C-alpha cells in the first residue's frame, strides 16, 4: 500500500472511531472541529490513481486496516497524532510530486494534516509517556526477536 493510500484507511478510521456531533469530532479524549474529512477524501481522490500507479513496492504495507480497527476509541487520539506526525515529517516532506496537480493536492493534504495535528492536544504527559515507553520495551524486543524466527 502506498503511503498516500493510507489516507483512505485514516478516513475509515475517522469514520469508525470518531463521534461526530455538529461538525465536532471526538478521538478518545481529544476534540477536533473545523475539518472536512470529505474534502480530504476528495483531494486524495483526485490523485489516488496516479500516486498508486507510481508505487513499485506492493509487497510492503504501511498500515493495515485490521490494526487500525483494533485501536480503541480511548487510544485513537494518540494514534492519530503519531500517524499525522509520520505523514508530516516522513511522507509529505520527502514526496516528490511529478506534476503541478500532485504538488497542489499533496500540499493541501500536508497543510490540513498539520492543522489537525496542531488541534489535537498531547496524548500523554511526556514524562508519563517516556516511562510507559521504557517500561514496555520488552514488547518491542519480543517482536524484534519473533519477526526474525
């Protein structure tokens, strides 16, 4: 799956873990308003086919829908912040558009992602998050060991 096709999966995540009331969205304990997910889907829809045909690594999947669907509503804010950070810092930053249309649409998507990310408050206090991450390193190590067996 190409990184930009993950936006479709994010849209699906938005639809399944988000509570919508009067154009306000709830991701666990985070609130978000003023974003049109339909516009995001429309911008992506205009470039989806072009971008996906450029994807030569069809053996690699960055996001699995099943993993996103297993995310609890209470964890959706933190997950969304991390996914948006990934797209902003690693995907949009390095994506080389091959046309003006792709450049405009990906720029719009990147700016919207930046706006959404800025609207979401921190998922955890940084110190609490650091303690949690260090405390759960055994899970990471077990996965690293098991993936190579």
